[in-house]
C-alpha cells in the first residue's frame, strides 16, 4: 500500500538518485526525512519548512528562497528522481549538519510543476509574501506562506493544460451499491453531478471523463495521501480502477449536512431544489466534498464555478470503456495516438472550446431525437450554404478560448495579455451574431442572441489595455493614455525625470570632456555614471566611485541619487496604480462570467457543427433519417477514419440492414379493437378508413426526456407525423398486434391530420368496426432484414473494419453528425457494445480467453433489443469445440432472447447454420476473387455464408516457409474430410426448431439441453 509521495521511513544513501552529488551522499540517514530529524537544532527557516511539510504531507513542498524554489529532505529526492535534477545538500543547523536539497529557478516553476503534476504529484507552493529587504531591516526571517496547492485536477495555468481536453476533478461517494459522482473543470467552470446504483456505471462514467484526479472519502490511516496512477490502498474501493490519481479526503467533508450548506453558500440559494439535486443525496455529498477540496487547494484564489447541473446517465447513449476503445473514438488501439481516431477524422473545429465540445459529444451521444435533429438541421443548413459556413469558420478562428480566459479572470489569475485576448474575442461576438442571423436552424438562432453587456465589456477592455502589454503585471505599461487622469499626471512626471537623466548624460559629457561617458541603471546599484578607465583622471570631485570593472569605473553623485529615489518611488506608485486599474478590469470580467460562459457554449456548439458540416461536404456524408424504430439501414456506408487514410476513391463502400422484420398482409386486414404500433406506422399504398371509429396513432418519437442539451435549442422540431412517403408496412411488427388491444372506441377520424394524409386515400365508406376481426388477420413475416448477421470471410478481408464502420455510423448519427453513406435510416440505440480483439490482463491475472468471456458476459447481461452489438471472433481463445459451442450459444441467445441488432463476425463457418434455423438471422460474407496462385480481397459484403477463411493463404502472404504452407494444406484436407461438426449441427439442433419456425412455439430448456448434447456425437 502506498501512502504518500514521501517515504515512510528514512532511506539510506545506498539508493540515491543517479544525479546525487558527493555532498548529498554524505547526509546522515536521520536527516533525509523531516519527521526523523531533530527539529530543535534546525535553523528557523528549516523549522518552518518542516512545519509546513506536516500540514501538506501529501504534496511536494516547493519553498521560495531568493530566486529559487527549493525543497528539502525526502521531497528533494522525489524531485531529483522525477525531474532528473541534481540532488545536493544544504546546511540545516548546528548539530544537524546537511540535509538533502534540490531547487529550480523561479522563472522555470511552471515548467517543472507541469512535469511533476503529469506524473501524479501534488505540489504545495510556498511563496515569500513580503519584501525581503523589510524583513532584513527588522532582523527576522522573510514571511512565507503556502499560496496554492497544485494537484492534477486543480490546474488553471494554460501551459499545464491540454487546450482541446477538459481537465476534470471528480469526487465519488459510495454507499452500498449506490453511488454519487460530481466533477468539475475549474479552468472552464463546468460543474455537474449525478447518482445511480450500478457500480459498473460509475466505472464507465469515470472512464468516459478520464478525470485527472478523483477524491475519495476515508478515515483510514492513509488519510491525506495522494495515490498516483498504479498505486493501491485499502481505502480505495474495489470497484474503482487504479489507473487514476486519487486524493484520500476526510469523511467529514462528505457528510450530507456539510455538503448541502456548502452548496447553498457557493451558489447563494436557499434550497437545492432550484439546482435539481435535492433528490440526489449522494450526488450532493460528492459535490460538497469537491467544493471543500477546492477551498483547501486554491486558498485565496476564488474559483468561480458555473451553477451545478444534474444529469442522468440513462439520458445518453451508453458506451462502455471497451466500446470506446474498440471504436477508437478518441485514440487508436495500437499506439493510443490521436491520429487515426474518429476524433481526428471529424475535428475541423476552429476554437479550443469547440474541440473540447466535440470530444464530449463523441463520448456522450444523444438519445433524444429532438436534440439530434436540431444538430442535423444546423449541419444541413451549413452544408447547403457554403458562403455562410466559410464565413463562420473564418470568424471563429479569431476567437480565443473564452471559457478558460473567463475562468482565469474570475479566479484572479488572468494577466493583461489574457484580458486583451478576451476583449478582442468579445468584440467578435456581435459580428458572429450578425452572420448567424442569415440562418434559421436551431444552433444558428441561439447564436443570434449575444447580450449587449458583453460587447460593452469588450470595448472597455480594448479602451483601457495597451495592445501588447508585458507578461508580468508588476512591470507597468499596461494601461492606455487618457484612461485615468492621475495616471497620466504621474506618467508626465516620470517622463520629465527620464528626460532629466538623458540631459544629465549630455551635460556631464560637456562638463568633463569625456565623449564616452554614459548614464546607466541596474537593479543592484541603481543609476550610475560610467567612465572609461582611461579617462578616470578627468572626473570631477563630486563623483563618488561605486564599482570598478575591467574597462570602466562607475560613479554616483548626490544629485543623481536624490533624483533616483524620486524616480524609483514614482515608478512604484505608477505601477501600483496601473495594477489597481487592471484588477478593476479583471473584476468586471468576473461579474460577467456567467454571461460569457453561456455564449461560449453557443460558440463552441456552432464551431462543432460548422466543422462537421465541412467534413460532410468534403467527404460526401449524408443526413441520416432518425426515428425510434429498431431499423438500421445503411446504403453504401464507409468507415470514416479508414476512408480518410486511403487515397480518394479506394475505399470500398458496403451496406447494412438490421432490426426490421417486414409484415406482409395477404388479403384483407380486419382488426376488432385497438391497433398498436411500436414505432412509426408505415403503409405502402392506400390507407382507406370508413366509419366514425377512432384511429389512434401515437408517435413514440416525442417522448418526454430529462436530458439536458448542451445549449438552448428552439422548439422548432416538427413531430414525426404520418407522411405518405414514409408509410411502409415494414414497421408493422406481429408482436405488436394484440387482439386484446383492438378497441373500436379508440378509432376516431379526429386524429387523422389532413396535412399528413392524402384525402383521396381516406375512404370512410370502407372502414366498418364490425369488419375488424382478428380471425381475418393473415400475416407472414419476411426475414430479409434480420436482427443478427453472421459475417464470415477470409482473414484480413475487412470484417473488423465493417463491424466498426456500422458502429461508428450509428454513433455519429446520434452525436448529431452526418454519416459516411449515400443513405441511412437509423433507429435510436440505447447502447453500443463491441467485443473486438482481446489481450491478457496481467494486472488481474486474467487470460485472453477470460477477458473475452468477461466482456461477452457484460454484453449479454446488459444489452436490450434497442442495443447494437458488434462481435468479432467469440470463442477463438479456447479449444475448437468449446469455442464453437460458446459462439453458437451466444449468437442464439442474442437472436432469440435479447433480439439486439447484432453483427457477429466469425471464422466458425458452422454458425451459418443458425440462419437456416432462426428466422431473424442472416448470413453475409466478405467476398474474395480466387485466381490460380492467389486470392484478391474484394472487401465487398454480400449475402451468403463463406465456407473458407483462407488462413493458409494469409500465412503464405505473411512469409511462412513453403513446406509449412504445403503441410497445412494437407492437414486441412484431412480435417475437412472427416469433420462432422456441420452435419451434427443440422441434425442435432435443426430439428428442434422446425416446429418453432412454423408455429412460433418455444423449445423447452430441457429439450434444448438434450439436443445440444448431440452436436458432436458420432
């Protein structure tokens, strides 16, 4: 168990960092740890360091000493090893001797801090909070305080953050099987909380968010420790992965009473009902504990978070970690790089906040059709209006990161350059709103509403700050002339003093007849008169020698020192006044933070959508037709990443159809009662209605949702009414036609909208309730659009690519993007599951096959008929018969019990028999062309099952010896000749489904078991 960054006991000098000096090697072992050294003998500075280290035991303490940040004892060894810096030693007091010491220059603090934080360390920064000269005059130590604690989840500095990724700090509270999660990005102000009861969902959320730091409440002995990735602790709940950085916090910070009070104070409200989290006690506890941590680490630097928002995981399409990894959404599987990921293929954003928003959208696709269509509508308009799209993108490139600039300003960390960038960006917003006014789609409408206060603030910043201010606020020259009268007067006096200095140089040259005499300045000696050493005999008597150099002598005069004191005092006053004016400007930005962040979200969303429109135009994407059905119909689909990686036109498109059984009605459809349709009612042909009965068609697309969209979206969505062009019998599912539900009282013509139904097709004389008799309903189903596809074909022919292609198209559609296809009709998926490839999990001692089985079990236990399941090579990690049996049973279960839309890629060709047994299974293959001495992969997915995998041919292409290839062919012929697997499947299982195919009756579990035992019998 790792307790903290430092060692728990003194370390010997036998295991010092490789860059340890000889002085470091001579340090006594008891002096290597601040807890074991004799503090009574330490110098006052070292005693103070040890006291602070007691308070911040979980952090590396960087202690400001002059122009360096130094650290001592065990922290010195940590920094030396982590940063490969020299470990030396420093005198710590009489009777103690030397202690380990490492230091970094003050100007390099950010760079070294970033490196330490990236390695999972927390850093406590102790600064000098008074002028050293003041302390020296009073004969005491300089006053120092810890001004900030840097941890992986509490970073604000631009150089420490990834511009296009959020830096989340998370807090978790677990009570039995229930859990609460809160997370925040203090650089952007985002603050959210949720609560659920499946621990698997908690892990999935953490894996989605990839927080830089997770807070865990505990009262265990290692309280206060920081666990770096890979370290473990008894305080860490078993369900949580050790791949994150964990901060172990006191339980008292997570009590409901304290957490509630903290939230009420933070957001200045009287009740949590307005925040929407009153009913989420665990979420409230997590959020309160997170706020307390920010108070501890940020000290006086107030962090202005956005108002707490709640969300429900079930409101979004769920992607588990394996699916995100297998679909390579944000990084590739092979080398974990950005290039080659879906994000790489789709990211055409122009701003950093747009890049972060796109990442969030891809990892959290929508379920609500209204939100999806709002995004599709905006992309469609931008695709069609090229000029508007290009003008928007050009303007967006000129807008800086409003979210993080506002965060820095609100917390008092923004410098003048930050406010100049912010002001410039705010002045671009009205121009952006004017451009958006040329559009009518939802997100363009949102962008048209820019608060006038933001333009006023932009003008204020532009009018006050110089165009190119210095980096450091104490250097002055921040504020423009004619902004503040007192400032202008002080500048006038300073200019007079500077002119006096310039005139002094001219006057003294003439007086002394020394042409190379100069008046200079440095921080050590102030103003001085420089005279070449060859001319020192000519200096006047009132010159006082101050410094001797190789080629010159430096002098001062009483008059020069008097003027110097006046100039330096005036300069300090001038810089102080400029700083006060700047702080006032920064405060004004903080007051408008909420408005700026609201507009920032709109800008980010529009940036994402304009980028997706750009991809759609240049890659030839189409708008998918989205509904609540189970249909997945993709015409000429392409893999969005592979297509961009290949030369234009080389990718072979393939279609896919899943999840929509057709209902054919032979003769007259007569229904006595209510006709219920799950999904859209589609009728191909004429709909004739007679009588006064009610025809009640409910549109399931417009179900209420608790989902919180990224932005306000105008309610301009048209309900999915009965469109004649959409009325196809394919959506009439036999399972939905229940005679008990056919109520004539529900059939009222009042529900038939004239705008949606052609009057010529409505024949009242033809519909009589008495004629709607269940006995007259004759229907049969076609299985050309299955629930499960068995996909076979050669190795390296593109099966895995096809699986990922279908999954990515579905995901992109629910993100709100256009998709790489010529046409697509997609029903909403609640989850996407993938099981593609497997590796050993050495950390938990699981073999490749066990990992595969765990992933498969997760799919079977959580998939629904609204899920999309993509399986590749189930059962290949064990013996052939075992693997085939498992693969068969998994496919059977998915098709018969879950009825999830599934593509099952396999080299077990025996699984093709499922299609002859189950009505909702179909066989497809990736085709090849066989020549005399080679095969050509056509990469085309066609109906029918393959009977060969061409594995030997793949081995030949890989360079296996000819003798091995020849022998493999001989063995394969013998195996094929004597194999009875396929025959056993047909005889042993096929007959038990014969009755099922015609009557629909279910085979008993006992019968199933008995028959399956006969698969491989002689």
